[in-house]
C-alpha cells in the first residue's frame, strides 16, 4: 500500500516512527512535510495529504499534529476522506474494520513512540469488513452531498 505522511510542527517528533513502522510492514511511504519545527498551519498539510488520496496517488494518509484533533477536523471537511483521530490500538483497528478510515490522525503530544508503532501497525494491518457498514458509509456520503 502507498501511505503519505504529513504533519505540522507539533507532529514532527513522530514522523520517523510512523515512517519506519510503515516501511517495516512493506508499505511505500512518502513524507510531504513539514520538515522542521517552524510553526505551520495543520490544515495546509491535511489538504496536501488528502489530495493525494483523492487523486489516487496514495491509498492512505497518516496526519500528525500535537493532538491529532486539528488534523482530523480539517481532513474530514474534504469529501471522500474518513479520518480517525486515535490514541490506542482498538480504535485504530475499528476505524479500518467498521469505518473504512483512509486517514489516521495521531497526536505527538498525546502518545509516545511505542504506542505510535502499535497504532500504526494495527491500522495498516486491518481491512474494511464491508457488509452492514457499507450502508452506513453511504449515509455519510449523503451527508457530504446535503451539507456543502
Ligand atoms: C500546534 O501548536 C497545535 O495546535 C496543533 O499541532 C494541533 O494539536 C492542533 O490540533
């Protein structure tokens, strides 16, 4: 699978951990920035990564900011994006199984590197279960059309 990673200054410290975990699992990874600790705006980086998914240039994105919350709010404004802000492995797994999440959002000021590795592995290894969840995702698509 192809993953893109994007972060703001608050998320920089987890980038290498996310990248190495995904590579170890056999994924292709592209880091889209930001690349240093200068203050940047997380919506710009959320957009950069989500655009790759919408253009079929990536299967998934991992977005990292201080809490994971700003990135998830921004990403979920984009039609076709299902972003999950997660800080433990159960939710990471379920975000793939039930919600078909295509974006994982992490908070570098919330989780440590070991938890980060476990979450990324859980997310990357799970598959969408389909069935009854398809109907629910279709209802989310209807919301995207209704509230533009
Ligand atoms: C940046 O200081 C911080 O606000 C950002 O990384 C993120 O946590 C926002 O949700």
